[in-house]
C-alpha cells in the first residue's frame, strides 16, 4: 500500500511552529509537526505534514505568508517500509 502526503520543510523550528499555528487558525486541522524526511537534507529537522487534499490551501497560505526560510513543499509517497519518494509541489 502506498501512503501519500505533503510536507512543508523550513530552515527554522520557530517558523515551523508559526506556520502550524497559522494553518490551524485558517481551519486546516489535518496537520502535524514531523521529522523532516532525510531526502530533503536541509533545514531544522522539523516539517509540517499535511493531507494532499489540503495541499491547495497549504500552498495558498505559504504564498500569503512568504516565509523567507521555506526549504520547499513536497509530495511524499512511501510504499510500506521502503524509502520515501519526494517530488516538489509547485508554489
């Protein structure tokens, strides 16, 4: 079974927590703070995981906030215990 979700990675833990709060205030509740996938290999080690169904709202929030320390927004696909595949979501 393939698990798919989105991840927004930042260089700053503080920015991760701020953006998580912003998303919750905007009513996007299906999110959580997670360890950044190793494949991103840049940043503070924390990211925000979100449902791909919420990707348009998350990308819209990023466009409004314009965080200077955003590493990227990615689609993650993981099959079982295998290595995850990442692809960039366009902003």
